[in-house]
């Protein structure tokens, strides 16, 4: 039985994100670009331009990696 009140994200990016990666939040665009600080399990700490450090649950939010071209 799943006691989590949120369904798992179908795009779990936790395994592909590493410290230093640049990301954006899929629904909070005003937060600006974020830099991943740490990834521990499904817990992702990101330092965003406009709101500072945020703890993201990777099971709920699929952060969008930014291409570094």
C-alpha cells in the first residue's frame, strides 16, 4: 500500500541529476534557473536565482534539466 499522498512522477529526474546541474522548476518559472546542490534519494536541494535554496521531492516534482550548449 502506497502511503504517499502523491502519485510518483512518471519523469523522475533524480537519477539523472547531479550536483552542479542547472535546472528549472516545471511550474514555478519565476524562481529562475536553479543549480542542484545535492541529491539524496528522492530529495533534491536546489539553489534557485530568485527564491534561494529549496528542497524538492523528486517523486512529486520532475525538475527540467537545462541544456548546456
